[in-house]
């Protein structure tokens, strides 16, 4: 499977417990299944007994998702709760926890934060590899009573193209989410400093294809109350359409497009 120019991916299964799962994943996504790491593949999805991680051979680094420990757990406890910028951008207030469609789930960090604040979430992720990492994180976290609460309120992962998903929902008249969230790949920095390794791995996986402007237009047709687009503070808006308002933090800007204003 070619993920982007000259970048190849394979599945490596170290676990007898996950061998059937790894085989099914390879069949579905037409990927080779290996017993050990190989220099032939730039990206390798590693199946262990418990953990599934994505290894980047060029960077000699891996990414995995953990909702119970590390950065996400720290952000849950010390990120600022409903006072943080993303919560304000979503319209989260006392007694108001909007239903959110996250169209670019990625490593699910923002989706998890919103879920801990009480929002029912549907996560769309176009890469089957990243969707697999999210599913694995949910599987491990589901043993926690606190995460069970998140699952009960709604934390669904769907592996598909977000534009296709929205167009299908529009065509079939499915109920709209209150908020549609778009977090596209950040534009390349002009400075020489490299982005963090987890983001570099995602860039290797996804390539540079960008359909954010189209996604914004589709989202505006479907969202119930607003569309929120996450941007670095220095970046331009994703299209010629001007946001109705913005909420800023130190490094991030949330461009907000309200459906009510568009209808007037």
C-alpha cells in the first residue's frame, strides 16, 4: 500500500494473541504481514499483545495513543477544563455540552479532551492505520471506569473520508451534530525547526494532500450550530470565507463559522 510518494507501510505482528486481528487488517487494507521489522518499509504498524503502535523507520520513532497516561492524562487534569480555548470555541458552557463531529481525528487528543468535558463525539479518521491506533487506545482504556463514562456518552470512531461521510449524511437526512470540528495538518513552517516527531510521522503517512476548503464547505451545509477550524496562530484561514469570530490561545487559533449567521 503506497501512503504517499515513496513511502510504504507494512504490518508486523509480534503477538499470537493479535495474529488473527493483524491478518484481517492486512486483508482489508491490502498490506503485507511480517513477523519482524524490515528495512524495506518506511512505516510499520506493530501489533504487540496489548499495544499497537506505528513505527517510522526513518525517524526511528513510534507513535501510539494512550488515554489514561502521559500527555492526554496530564491535559485532562491540568489543561484548564471548560476554561480552555477549545472548550470556548465549541460553545461549551454550564449545562451545554454540544454533540461534536471531529472530521480529522488524527491522534484523537482534542476529541479526548472534549469527551472528558462531557461532549458526545463521533471521530472520523480517513487513515485505517490511525483509526487502528485509536481503536486500540479505546480498547485499553475501556478497562477504566472513568473511560466507560466517556464510551456511554458517545465516543465512536469511523474510518472513512470526512467529505464522503458528510455528503452521505446530508443525502439521507441524518441528524446534524451541533459542532463540526476540523483540525487539518498545519502548514509547513518557514523556520528551520522541525515539528514534533509524532506530527512528522503523521505527515509521512498522510502526505501533503489537503482538501480542507472542500471539507469546510460541506461542514457548513451539515453542522447544526457551528463549524470550528483549528489553525496555528500565524496561519491564514483555510479558505476565502471569513470566520465569524476567532478564539485564540498562545499558539493556536480557532476559527468559528456560525450557522445562524450564514442563514441570515
